[in-house]
C-alpha cells in the first residue's frame, strides 16, 4: 500500500497547479452561488436550494459550477 503524499513531497509545479485549480474552483463556486441567489427560481432548472447545496459542497475542480451555468439556467426568450 502506497503512502499518501504530503504537500512537501510535491514538486513546485504540482503545488502551483493545485493552488491554481483551487482558486479557479473557488471563483466559479462564488460566481455560481451569486447567480443562484440573484436569479428568480423560475429561471433555474431544479430547485435553487439543491443547486446551491451541490455547488457549495461538492469538490469537483469546477465541473459542478460549470454544469450549473450550462444546464441549470433556463434560456431567456
């Protein structure tokens, strides 16, 4: 069984990559949560609370917030 890598075991490049992914995911989550709060419920597919919970709680490297922006919002006529 392989031992888990510690932060200090990672290369400088991998550390920077992990930090960048974390920052991007955080920004996407904040943008999605702000949009969910401001957008009327009729313009969101599914429940606002469900989307907010999933966006806030699931660590996905940005996939869940992007999914909200692509699939969760109704197109305006």
